[in-house]
C-alpha cells in the first residue's frame, strides 16, 4: 500500500469518528438556541472558551512530545508512556493546589454576565440569562473537574493513536459524545416534559431541578468525561510508577514551547469570545451568543482540520526517516488544500440551509442570530489558513525546533489580543472574525517562510495559492454578489470540484494504480 493510501485510510477512520462526534455536538446548537435566551447561550460560549485554554495548559504539550519520544526511543515505549502521564498528573495536582484557594476570585473573573456592573445600572441579569453570579461558582467547580479528568484522558488517547488503533479511539470518543448529548436532552427536554405531565417521581425531581439552568450543559459534560475515563481503564492499567528522570527533563524541554504554542493558538481561537464579554458589557452576552452560534456553522470545516491533525501527527513522525518524506509531505499538502477549499466553498454555498440550525425561541431571537451570518466567510477562511499551518508545522516538530511553534503562535496571539482590544468596542464580533483570519494567515505565512529556511519541503506553492484564490473568489461571488443564492453557490462548488479533478487527473491515476 502506498504511503498516500495509508495516510488517507488512517485519516478517513479518524474523520468518520470525528464527523460523527462533531455532528452530534452540532445538534446541541439548535437545542441550546431554542431552549435558552441568546445571553444564556453566550455564557455557554464563554465558559467553553476558558475550558479550551485550560485543557491545553494541563496537558502541557505532552501529546506531541509523546509521539516524538516514541520515535526517538523505540526501545523505551513504556517509559515514554509513564513519563508523559506522570507529567500531566503532576501538573493537574499543582493546578488544584494553586487554584482552589482562589476559586471565588476566579468566579468573579469568569462571570461573563457582568452581574455587578449591570446591577449598578438597575438591570437584573438573572432575569435575562437564568444565571446569577452565585451560579458561576458552581460552573467553576464543574469545569475544574472536567479539565482535570480530560487531562488524565489525554495521554491514554494519544497512546491509542500511536498504536495505530483509530477504531478504538473513535468508538470511545463517539460514546463520550453520545453520553453528553443524551444527558443534555434529559436535563433540557425530558425532565421538563416529565414534570409538566406530573409523572411518578416529579415531586422528588422538583426538589433539585432548576428549569432553564445553563449549568446542566456543564453537568452533562462532567458525566461524559467521567465515563470516558472509565472506558480508558485498559490503557490506564498499563501505567507503571517508574519515572526516567533524565528522559522526563528532556521531554519537558521539548514540550514547554509546544505548551506555549498551543496556548497561543487557543488564545487565537477563544479569546475573542472572552474579550467580547469584557469589552462590551452593555450587550456582551447577546453579541457573544450570536457570534458563537454563527461560528458553529464553520464546524464542518474544523471537523476536517481536526481529523487531518489526528491522522497526520503520528503519520508524519513515522515517515520522518524515509528518504522521500519531503515529497510525501508535499503531496499530502496538495490534496489537503484542494479538499479544504472544496469544503470552504461548499459551506458558503449552503448557508441558507445551514442557518436553520441556529434558530431561536421566537422570530425576534432568530433574526438576532441570523444578523451574524456575515462572520462565516472570514471565519472559514481562517480555518483554511489554520489547517495549512497545522500541515506546515511538521517541520519544527521533526527538527526538534519547537521554539518556532512558540514564536509563530505567540505572534498570532499578540495580533489577536491587540487588534481585538482596539476594534471590538467599535465593530463588535465582525472585528473578531476578521482578526481571527488575520492571525491564522500570519501564522501560516511565517511557518512557511521559516520552515523553508530550516527544514525545506518541496511544496507546490503556485498550485496551492491558485486553488485558494479561486476558492476565495467563488465564495465572494456566492455570498456577496449572488446574495447567498443556493443554486448559484452549488454551481460554483461543482465547477471548483470539476476543475480540481481535471487538473489532478494524472496524479490521481498514478496514486490509484499503486
């Protein structure tokens, strides 16, 4: 089997499981937007933004480090596994010891509803969102538990990927999401229905159940995380309390730039929602809710990027010693760009259908959500840039120059922070969408330039740029010139796909003959 086919096969398995999981999660968007006020959905968006950054901190960059050290120490796989998990365990313990004494202060900081400021203006936030300031303390403890358990799951998951078992990885992830979805429906839909009909046990349920409480989303997440940890018991039982101090010190040296790079990337991904909640106190949760809901439509492109990353990282490390590794990486980039551009054009072409996933409780709330649809094209193009950057980043991981990942993501984070602070007060979430694109595009360009100087890979730059430019033009025509006409948009999508197939026909024939 050719390396291209092998990579495609692994990525397809990860892709199917990722698509299934993300689609199930996507189903939650209409459930939330139709069950909670826009401001309440804003709370969900902001809280998950904080969690994403905490997950990166607690995993400490050990996922990528695990792959690298397996490649470097093939005779010490068990030791690498022990070291990686022990590292994450130590970080989570330190996190708890340092954060629990200051939990009330953290709750004040993450209060996205700006309760105290709004109260001074005579506005009762709980009436608008169903959440009081005291609830944020409960959310905080829930999320402390979630991020710690997720951190403990990270290394067993990466071990499964390293062993080439995408099927087991996908099944566990799918079960986890199904549990999350099921409990969401129980808390948000089934229990209210049960109480309305006064079924058996209703009196007991009414003692603890709070209607329209956003916290049940987070309770469902915690239940899902606990079950995931249980499902990973076979991997956890293979751990041994044996630490190689010298190797661990070397792993920390390799991983800390990756940690900073991952945090910087997540700043680019999530800080805009947090800053919206801080810089626009008058209507922050409405804007965050609208922006967060519309951004969910871009989930289909992020699914492909994540599936690619899951399959690419172990594959790239396994190919590093092959003499034709550079040509393999370049060929994968060619088809990655084509695939991601097709998805980009396809999502924009069908926005008029996809927008119905973010309807509100009534026509007024639905109209509020739909005013944010214009953020989708720049957000999607940002994901295109991010996907290419992830593909390009192989050079500094393979050459043990992870500090460049820190530099690149750091520059992206600075762009995100500075420009959002400047432009959010005037342009709200539209500024955030375009700044996200600016940050990811900058990271992509920097990675290419530095990569070609330090670890040259023969990418077909002209072809890849040509595909991206054509995709951008088609998206502009579909969204702006033809005003999101679904027939014109899909016509342009078919034209793009047909053109790519025509220009790649010889290469595709060669691949399938191998």
